[in-house]
């Protein structure tokens, strides 16, 4: 049976909780809650204004994330965490979105504490197991978690939300907060549009150039 999701939130971006899962948090700054409608989709105003993230935060997006979670389940043969991790104590999900991964991991490892962080409070799950918690913060700020804290850090489909000049320190932060022997699991989508029948050729279609540009930006 699932309990109401335990949600604790941060008021100030760039200062991620340093201690236990629920310490160091503050009431949610209203700035994170503001939304803006563009045509028929709803976006988080903070993410758009600060150039943090581009995707909507509405029901349709939550459904898309759920679908992607199902796709990854098939692609990864049902594995949520790739190595045979036996009893992880603390698990961090960076950019938890709809919480599908965090909730399933919490259910699979009921002895663990799972913390999901996302810049948007709008997509977090309404219900989750008691060992899962969700916090709001911008991961473009440096982590202030203590070192060697987590057994597993997961970061999936975050290419659109981590600034190109943040990736180096993002990876450093992840490795710093992982305990020795811990596991960092990063899943990203290859954005290069391709066709297997030759109808989409290099340079012929803007989508290809855009995809390449994005890939280049990410590599910078
Ligand atoms: C494509 S979704 C992926 C969600 C989840 N990881 C998954 O695999 O379903 C990206 C998520 O990251 C969040 N996000 C993007 N940039 C962020 C940032 N700088 N800090 C915190 N969360 C961010 C978005 O709000 C969104 O929920």
C-alpha cells in the first residue's frame, strides 16, 4: 500500500540539503510553483525564465515520462539499477520528474532511503512509499550533500536541464557524494536524428543539424 508522498522542499536554489534526507529543507519558494501557459501547454516559469529546462510540466508530460519509463524498462530488461546492488542504504535520483524510477526503486529496496530532486514541484508523484522523499532544487547549483553519502546516484534524461558548463562539476558532485564502491547511473538519449532508409540525409534536414548542434553543445 502506498502512502501520500513525503515532500520536503527547498526555498533557495543552489543549496542542496547537506545532512539526512529531511534536514536542511525549507518551505517551497513560490517562485518554483509559478506556471505559464504557452499555447495549450503548461510550463514552469522558473525553468523557462532561468533557461533551466524547456519541457512542459503538465499531465501530458507526466504521461510522456511514464511512457519513457516503460520504454527503459524494456530496453534495460527490467533492471532499475544495472549492477546487482544488494542493499543500498541511500539512493539519489537527480531530476526525478514523475518519480517513476524513484518510486519503483523505493519499492524494490524498502530498507533504503530514496531522495528525488527536481526543479519542478508539478510533476512529482502524488503517492509514494514511505522510504521515498522528494525535494525541489536546481541541480545546476553545486551539491552540498556530505561526501560518501549515497550508494547509488541516478541521473536520467537530464541533458536538457544541466547547463553545458555545469556538466563537469555535476559529474564531480555526483562522484563526491557517492561512497567508495557506489554506483553512478547516467542515461541520456542520443539526439542525432537518423533514418535507416536514406530519406533523412546529412545536412538535408534542419532536424539533423539541430540534433548535431545540440550534441556539440553538450560535449563542450
Ligand atoms: C526528461 S525529464 C526526466 C525525468 C526522469 N529522470 C525520468 O527519467 O523520467 C527531466 C527532469 O529533470 C528536471 N530538471 C531539468 N533540469 C533540472 C535542474 N537543473 N535541476 C533539477 N531538475 C531539473 C525536469 O523538471 C524534469 O522533471
